[in-house]
C-alpha cells in the first residue's frame, strides 16, 4: 500500500486540533454569509469538478489499482470506482444543492408576548460537522455540499482506500470556496490516513465538532456510535418490515413487497422481513413467497411459510434481527396487527416500517404505534430517502430521536436561536 | 447523616438497570396515552400534593434539620426549605402544566409529493429523560410534570440532602399516575443516595435513557456534561452581557441594566457584564455605574470605568469570564458594535445577550451575529425563562445547538417521526 499520509503519526493530534480551530473559525464566517455566496461556491465547485474530470479519474484509477493489488472484492471496487457518468452526477448534485431554498432563511416561529416582546425563533447552522466515510469518494462532495448549503463547516475524513480520489474532489470544492470568497476551511479534508485522526474527531477536537455523521458499513457506524463524545446522526442498520394486514389488496401487496425488497437490496430502506397476517395468510402468503422466490430472492420462513412453499428455507431466530442487504428475506405469519407491531418493536431498528392494508383504522394504529423514524401505509419502504421526501438530498438517515430523525437534509443540519425585540421591557 | 438509602451499594447497578427497563416500558405506554390521561395524572398529583402538605413539610423538616446539623450555609438551606406557600406553588405548577396544549398533538409539516405520497412529520416523545438535581425538592414535581405532559418517562435523582422531601413529593406524583391508570414507572425516583447511581444514569442505563437534564450548580452540570454518554440539555453558565450601544436611550438603558443585573442576581439570565460603547461613554457610563453602585452592586471595571467613578474596583481578565450570580458586575468600554460582538464571542457562554440601542440596523446586526441561544434588543436579559417565553414552564435552559436551545419546555421535550400514506406507490 502506498504511503499517502503527508504527516507523520506523532503529528496527528496537532494536525487535527489545527483543523478543528480552522473549521470553527470558518463556521462563524459561513453562519453570517449570504446564501448567494454559499450557492456560488457550490456552483463553482461543480464547475471545477467537471473541468478536472481527467485529473479526478486518474487519481481514482490510482486508488482502484491499489485496492485491486490488495485483492479487494467486487462490490467494494464498485463503490470506489468513478467514471464520467458518476462524476457528472456528483457535479449535478452540487448544482441541485445550490438550487435548494436557503435553510438559514427560515423563521420557525414568531409571536408577541402580552408585554409586547416580539419573539422569533430563527434557523442557524449547527456549527462544524465531522463526516467519517469509507470507500465512496462522492460522499466528499455530497456531504461537503450539504454542510456548506446549511452554513456549517465540514471536516471530511475518507477511507484510506479512496484517499487520492477524495483529495482530487476536495481540491475542486476548495477552488469553489476560494472563488466565492469563503474560507477554504469551510470544507476541510483530514490530510492523513492515520486512524488516530478518527479517534481525535470522535473526541470532538476540543469542542470544535458539533456533530458527527458516519457514512459507511455497520462496523464504522457502531464504532462511531460507541466512541463519539459528540452527537451522531446515523442509523446502525435498517431492519425494515412490511406487514401485510388482513385487509391488504393482494396485487398492491405484491407490488409493494417486490419493490421494497428487490428494487435495490443494498440500501437501508430495503425490506428485510415480511410479516403476513394469519387472517389473510391462506390467500396472500403463497403468492407473495412465490413472487419473491421467482424474482431471485431467497426466502427464510417460519413454519407456516415453509408449509406454503417447499422452496422456503427455515428462519432461525437471528434471521428476524438480520439486515441482509442482499436478495434474502425473512417471512413470518403473525396473529394480527398487535402481534405485528410487537414483532417490529422487538426485532426492528426503528428505521422504516410499512403496513399494507385497506383498513384505514388499522393503518392509523400502525402509523401511530410503530416507533420508527419513517412509517408508511401502502407504499414501498424504498422511499426512505431524503430525495424522495423532497429534501433535495440527504447526508444520511438517522434513527436516534435527538434533533434529526429520518432523512437528514439541509434543514436537519440547522439549529435555531431566539431573537427578542423589545422597547425597554423589564421583568417584574 | 442519616442513612437514607434503602439499598446497599452493591445493588446499585442492578437497581438502576431495573429502573431503566421500567422507565422504558412506561415510556411506550405514555407515548400512546391520550392527553386527557396524562393531564388527569398531573391534576391528581397536584391534588395529592395539597392533601399531603403536612407529611411533605414534615419530611422536609427532617432534611432541613439534617442539613443544619451538618453546618450547611444559608442559601443552601433556603433552596432546600419548603413551606405552605412554596408547596402550593409546586401544586399549581402541575395544574398549569396540565392546562398547556398537548405537545404530542402537533403536525409539524404536511405535504404531498408529486407521486401522491402524503408525508406528515408529527411530534413524538423523546422517550426517557433522566433528571439529576440538587437541593431544590420542587424540581421533582416540575421536571416530572413536564416529562409526563410531553409523554416522556422521567427518572429522578435528587440530592441526598433533599431525599425525604423528594420522596414525599414523588409519592404524590405516583398516586396521581395510579389514579389516572398510567404506569407508576412513568415517573420513577432513584431509591438510593449512593453516588454510583449518578454514574449509572450518565452511562445511559443500557440505552434506556434518551437525554439527561442536570439541574443544579456548575460543578454538577460540568460533571454531567463531561461524563454523560447520552445527550444533555443544559447550560454550564450564563455569562450574560448587556451592550449599551452609542445610540442607546440612557433612561431605557438604566432601566434595562438595573433589571438585568439586580432583579434577581442568582439566576442564569442575570447580567454579569455591562459593555458601553466608547461613543456614548461620556454621557452614559458614569450614570449607569453610579446607578448600579447605589443599588448595592459591586462594579469591577476597566480603566475607563474606574476613571468614571472612584468606587469602581479594577477588573481582572478573569472577571470577564465570571458568572458572579451575585450583586457584582464587570463593566468595560468597547470600541463600537463589532468590538462588543467580539467581546461577547470571546468571553460569553452563548446563553443570553442584549443590545440597548435606538439604531435598528445596529440592533439587527447584533441579533444576527451574536451566537447565543437568546439575543435581545431593548429588553432585560432576565426574560431568559420558559415561562416568559410563553412555554408555560421549562425544565431548564440549554446552550448547546443540538435539538433544544434556549428555554426547554414541553415542545423541546419531543422528537418527531414521519408518517407516509400511499396508495400502492413503488419507487422507480
């Protein structure tokens, strides 16, 4: 493996502390910047990405070659690899972020008190966002762009395997910031692949980092969640359920289940468990299972499901807790709505869950009682996405209940403060 | 000191884990409870507080006697002591919380996507709130009541010095819950004064606690902020500034400064530093300083302030960083608005800051650029209070930027989730 780190290990705490101070100072400038300036930086960044395509792809080829030389596997290589089309998508995404409304221009509440005080709650940036990601180099531009739009400084820490690609993309973002007259430290890149840098970020860089967003596999998220001394926007996993309730329309259920499981199996909103109401299992279970198997999905079922189709493999208890992220699904029969809700409460991950039902009261009960960031009625769980929610883009999906929950877009990357206007009022 | 703990030290982790499990189960029941039931529990709790006044005051007398026997000081005894009037205020506060609108009944956003999906963002409880407080026994009822109103389970941990008082108040809350048919674990009291219980709470009770609210002095808050493994709503200190800008009306400034500093000196919204614009120091500084000194306030000033009044003591650098919580103020002259903002950014605590000015543009600049939870124009900083903001009551004031900022009322004790209603939509 190439030595890509420009710093020696002993320097890491000092390098990171300086990065934190720079980001904090930049955050203050960003918080006071007009939207035109932030948008100009985003558009200039997109322009530089397009103009530097050859250099970025060359840097990426270096990363891909090194990964292959280490004998890395297929899907990892796919995530790492950039091409003209993917790079154009990265640039377009920055332009689209620039087109979004300014999340800092929002007056969230405005009211007058009996004593004449006029109180406004207005959106402000969070401050400094640390983003720790793995192989996908596009995260640098997407996450950096969303932070910039929302007036937050970003500190990016990519995986060592994508270091050259990310550095090349970051140079374009920096050029955009410079052109727009914003501090380059508004989006900074950790200049070392030393793993100690991650530890420093998780400790918060002496108060400089306000929130951390991990983007990557479960082990990265688990480490960040367990070690971070600052708030984290993340989901550990998406154990996503579709419950086919007794009144479900079979054709609708088939369409939703197929899409929820098989449209893309590797995303967090992909269904991992299908629950079928015993009251409609007679008519609905067999066709749903057959459809999944015929679409290339392995089905692991409980006794009733195995009885419905000989191709079903037995589900073990751990199957109900497993996020396959693959063409595999666990299928079980439950005794009605309450049992479905209990199952989801017991095995779910509070990410996204769906009921298929023609009974409005049953659907409302499910939407109220299932304690997940996103609950759906008669729609595919693969809609669990900031773009699909109309947020423009998302930096991730959060399953925690603090501050942000569900897709985290530019609005969720803001805080607020109170502006109070008086005319000499004093407190009695 | 009496041995008040009903458990032995070795039991603490097990006792606390059980408390966490109970609270988590109760939180689920609370989240689904109608507002009528939560309000009934609050009103019944208030009724029991009034009916049990004699028993509560007797328990309190026991705590006060023990504190005096230990040689405890005056203001501490005052905070600890209950009387009929204070107890009635505690009961009335529960009734007032019951009268507040239901914070869980809020649809925060509602929109339709082009594909027909109807998306709603609705308020939900946070889950389980841990409250760690010191001598004031009323915090048990106030904080427990606010959590109950907002559908959150509360775990209360009072100071050992108020153990009997808090236990007596808690018994009334429990009776109210029982009467309303809600689980008693909705408001639980740590049944031991062992300090290890606080450590267990700060570690989150195995994921049971969603947020911790410390209520007490700076050392308690500092410990909670540095050790908690879960989010904390708190402010470490309120280094609150009043800036008298060049265009300030002197009479208005005098009224605001006097109220901001002297109405009550021991609260977090009390002013600790007065900054006077050099451009109006000639006319405004001397009368402001004289007024403060004549009101019984010690003034520690910079050179210009000392020159204005011989009674001014010299301010050292640490005075600008000090929250006196007493009749003492630091006073300095600054070179205009930008210098005032810089001073506040450097020495402030992002809690509450005020500008006195007749220049609208200067005021707007101050309100935009000072990065504090509450920024005021021409009004006393002592308005930094949930009640004064119209929140009904507050569980505390937060200076962090995550989730809650400023006064934390019942709305800030909620999270949200997305309810999505479709008619068979699948993702392309």
